[in-house]
């Protein structure tokens, strides 16, 4: 997926709020926004004042139309205040660590589910035009609490289109898997180990595969969704897969691995479209759209796009990283590793 300038037109002259904006995606989104678009104002909404301070060194308020807003998506009133005068919202805030979620389930629910509802309420209260929420492959047939909370969050955002009434606030979701280069992802971890002189790398299972998307492509998907959404869709990109063991030889000379066992709540392969959900999938070429099946779904504008750009899938299928037709080559893996800064 290549970033296209036309997707940035929607941000021109708009006020944009990004929840979780000091995370890996949020910082990349804000950076790309200032490089390619001309927003009236960008509001960084997060609860970590240190990360906001660090981000402000890169994007100071006296040089960029940016404001730093300390707040937590759990705090409904604070969100409502932050969304005053906002046109567009990108919701990236979430509690994402699988094991931390299992040990602290109420905290995960409070952030990922109640926080999602707070974003919806704040958007409707302030007549925000459009909201794009970031999801995860873990929400497809979830086997851990994190995935279950994100599935619930996705359903809340889709249902939000039925709640907005006269405000006509539109909500859509983007779903993708492992982001190469983000905090906690495997490649930066392995690369740091190699930089420290280690040659044996931990692998949970020899057959484990993952989809790969870069932060830039994640931003691209959000821009695409914001520019083309009707409200209610889930956007799923078509991505290459990689076998985790195939990464090892490109890390350092004499690299080997050891099997440490699959961790609790971990899948062998990433699933982005389960078989049952694929019945609602529209093939748009470089990506899929999962359309809601609820009676309020207004398909007029959507079907016009389908007739011009896409087509319903011919039969049910499962889109997972293990059975994917597109696999990264050795050169692509090496290029990806070299592109990631520690």
C-alpha cells in the first residue's frame, strides 16, 4: 500500500483528535499528517505527560497547529471537553498487552470497552463528523480477553452509527495485525537482541506466522477509511505473511532459535477475516470491506462504490496468515529489518 496524497484532502482545514496519540501509531499518524496534509488543528489526547513532553520536542506548539491534552478515554467528561470543535477522530488508545489484560481484566475492559463507548458519546455530543477506530486481528474469533474487548469495541463503534441521530456522526473500524516497528512487536525485539550480541532467539512455535504491516501502511489504511467510509464498515488490508523462523537468518551471522512454547492467549496464525464473517466481505482490490448486516445499514452510497471499485467475495473463506497467498521474500524481510530504528 502506497500513501496517496488524495487521501489527505479530507484533513484540510479540519480539527482532528487522536486518542492514544503518543503511541507508535499515533506519533506516525501525526507526523504523516503534518508532512502531507494541512489540518487546522491536531489534538493529542493521552494520559502520559512524559510521552506528551517528548512528542512536543518533535512537534512544538509554536511551530505546528497542535495541542496536547492530558486525559484518559475512561474519563467521559474529559473526552467530551477535548472533542469540542473537533471534526474528525482517530481512536488509537487501547490496553493491548495480552498477558497484562489477563491479569488485569477490569482495567482492560475499562479502557477498551468503556473507553470506546466514551469516545462514541463524546463524538455524538460534539457533532463530530467522522470517527475511525483502530482494531486488531485479535478481535477476529478472539481467544483472549484483549481480543474479546476489541471485538466488543468494534461492535460498539458499528452500532454508534445507529445512535448518532440528527448529528449524523459516522463511525468505521480498521483491522490489521502485527505492526512491524511498533512497541512490543517481535522484529524490534529481535533486532535489539542482535545488537546486544545475542545469536539465539526465542520462538514460541516453529510454524508460527504473522501478517506484516508497517506503521506507514497502518496510517495509509486509516486515511483510506476516513476518506471513503459510509459508516459501519470494517476495513481489512491485504498484507503479506511471514513465518517467524524465516526472520532469524537475517538478524545476524550464526543466528539460531529455541522453541519456548506458545504463550497464553497466542494464536499460531493471525486471522483477520473468520470464515463466518467473510460472507459479508467485499473485495476492493488492495483491501476488503466487511459490511454490517444490521437493518439500519444504508447501502446506497456504499453500493455505488462497490459497483465501481469492488465486488462481493464469490464464496466464504478465512483470511489468515498461515494460508495466505502472499509471502515476504528474503530480500523483503531484510529490507523490513533494516528499516526499523531501535
